[in-house]
């Protein structure tokens, strides 16, 4: 996160200890100091605080002053000042806010993290997220589907009790949420109950393009499982048919004529003849992935996926701006890190 310290703080000798606390984050690289205003820079240069700094810390701050000309305004910025408490963070408030981890909240942090790990490993060219994880600047949290709302509500109810937290508590939340779309066909609306509380509390999130994380497992890895069921899935004629197929339950044991029109349109009988449909309607045929184990066991398959493998699963998807879906997820998390 980018932290802009305003001149009134540098000019206030009672804030020296708080400035020292904030410097700890900048020295370690957990957050970035932002000095891009000439008045703020002059106040720093003439402050009693600077007089007490060692040469190493002055060098750190000078590097931030130089980089201030390249500030990325898409990344989150907080201002540290006492002039406007409704918007700015006073130093103690900023200190306690910045001390928190960013939490990447998944529907299941144990079973879903191999998917996000492979995205971070293969698509973050700078290695920023992996290094930040090593430095314990972010961690995974588990939401459990609808329980994501419970996690957020618990944080709002049980945290930010110190008197320095004077703003609406949602201001202090540090979460990024990744959700399955749970879509059964491409133009199916996403259930708003998945994210309405996130919207209400300004929590950033990404909803996956495909139905769920299992639909991102590369086909060449699935081929090695020697499954008739998966081979029929791999043989689907259209990428969209794989994107929104329920890999665990298949067609949920329903006869073809019992499927809703949207699903019949996505999987016409000409694409899926009778014999393949008989297999696909019954769900997963491999023992390791039956009985609700697919979330646990399937996630392990991502460990063997290369960048090219993962790219092959999203090459047909629409880009988000100039970025593919995986690059977009990484870019969005970095904004709030």
C-alpha cells in the first residue's frame, strides 16, 4: 500500500515516535512511502524527525522521494495527516491499520489455495506476491461459500476497538476475495448473494469466469487420470462446454430431456450422443474424487501445471482490459497489498 505523509505530521514534533513506527513498514518494504508533493518534501527535509535518522534510513526515504514521480494511482493510497479526520489517517490510526495482513479470502483456503498458488507462481513475473507471502504481508483466509459474509461481519463486530479507529469500520478491512461463479451456462447471472455484503463494505473481489476452480485444471493433466468420464469431458467440442460443466456431479443423474433449456442449448445432443451422455450424467467415475472429495483431491493437480498448461485453459476467454484473467487477479491483489 502507498502511504502519503503530509507536512503537518512532519512539522509536529509530538509525532516523532509515530513516524518511527511508520518507517518500519517502509524500511521492510511492507508498504511504500509516498512523498510526491513539494511542500511535504520540504517539511520532511526540515523536520526534527529527519535530524534523528541514520544515513541508511535517509537513503530509504530518498529512494521513495525519487520514485514518487512514478506513483501508480491505481494502487491504494492513504494520507497520514491530522487536518481532515474524515478522510485522512492520523498517525496511530495509520500504524494500526497498516500492521494488518492483507487476507486473500477463498471459499476454501485449504483446497482452493493450490489453484491461486499456481497463478501467482506462473503469472506474476516480478514474484511480488510470493515474496510478500514469505514476508508475511498477506495470508489466506477461508470463507466457505456463504460463510464469507460471516467472516467479514465477525471482523466488523470484533475488531477495530481502539479509539483511534474513528471512521466507519469497513474502512479498515483488508481483504481480497476470490469467488467461484457457480454459473451453469455462459450468460447465467451470478447469484448476487455471493457478493452483496462485499459490495456493501467496499471489499474488493474477483468472480471467476468459469464455473469453479476445477474447470481450470489443464486437459493434458486430466488425460493422465485414465478416466472415461473425464475423456468425454475433454472431448467436448466447445471450450464453453468445459467452462461451465459440473466436474463432480456431471448432469446430476438427470435424463437429457429433464435439463433446463439453457443447458440443453449449451450441450446439444449432436455434440453429446447417447452413450457419452450416459457416462456424463452420473458424475465423477474415479474413486479418489467421489463422495465430495473432488475439492480436496482435484486441487492437488494444479501442482503439476506449467504456465503454458494454465494459459491453455483461458486463452479463449475475453481479456479484462489488456490482461488475461490470471494477470488481472494478480494486478488487483497488488493494488491493495
